[in-house]
């Protein structure tokens, strides 16, 4: 086999690998947990919800996994909240908010980042929302819903108003305030689907991501209406390592060489 053919196969393998599915993970467990928002203790003692990522039981969100394959983005919001018998079956479902400029950890403070609502200083750009347009997912209802990606309109009024988690602290009986929960539906950008996968404890959003300028620099936010847990952040994309691609290339070379030798013996 000619030398340039071998290198051509290796280059082809690297090209194939570089266009394979990309993924990223936002971890919301342990020391990586994002608390988020203003916490209202409701008379609970020091050391209560204000020092916890999850308030109450059954509200936990463990993180977000994102997969990009071609122009299709799949966003899995994961946690016991979505498990069989979990609160997502009876509670109000949240919307998925997307920032096309990524996510910025607050410059001041530490968890629970009480000042961190959607930033308007230009460092973030929360400009899309994948909206359920539903207040709840009935336990006996269908597992999948057709919806859309909307432009996020903070000034939307009427039935499509933007709703943060309880804005009045006096009416918040445990939970977090001033975090995006649902609404703000502007114009439709793309169609989308939402799937409640109770067996794997996750809520799955899927849509065409061609409207995003850079899928490597995207922020995500999800919470339920009470804000008892919030997942927000920007993960690190994972792509095949160069070493793995080289191994794939040499494997292809070996396969071709073996086939040529076999053919010459016939």
C-alpha cells in the first residue's frame, strides 16, 4: 500500500471522529452543586435550606447532559424529581432556558449565589426558551409532547408571560425566588419535543440547534416552579481524543492491508 494512502486513511478516520456526536455534562451534585437564587428560610433554624442545594425531599436535580449529533441537540435534565413516582408527575414542569453566550458564575459571593438571576450586563445572553406551555404532566398523560424553541421575551405579557419562581418572599414557604421557571415565549424558532423518561429519571428536550451560533458555548437553566432545586451552568464539551482517533486510523489501515493480502491469495 502506498504511503500516501495510509496517511489518507488516518486523516479520514480523524475527520470521521471529529464529526461524531459531541457531549457535555453539567454536574449539580456534591461540591459542584449550584444553589442559586434568594432563599427564604420560612422560620427554619440556621443551617437549614440556606445551606443546602436541594430544599425538601424528592426535588433533586442531579445535572444536565447535552448531546450534539449533526444539527440535533438533545438536552437531558436528570434527577430523582423525574423518577417513577417523582414529583414531576404531579408538580408543575419547568421550561429549559438557553443562553447563546454561555454561563457566568457570579463574580461575588459563594454558593448559594443569592444575587444570581439572569445577567443583563452582556456577559450572558439568555435568549431562548424551550417551553412546555403546560403547567403539569399528568401521571397518566403521554410521555412525549410536541413543543417549540422560542425567542425569550422578558417583556412578554398575557398567557406567555415570563414567570420567575415566586417573586414575593413573603409568599414563599420554603424554596428559592427570582429564578426563571417558565414563560417568556416570543416568536417560534424551531420545533422541539419533550419526553418524560421516568425509568431513567430524566426530562429530555430535543431540537434542531442550527439557530445557535456556537454549540460549544451555550448555557442552560432549569428549575421547577418552587425552585427547591435549580440546575444551571455550562459544561465542557467532550470530543474523541487525538490518540483514540489515531488508533482508529491505524485500525482502518490494518483492515485494508489484511483485505489486500487476503485478496492476493485468492
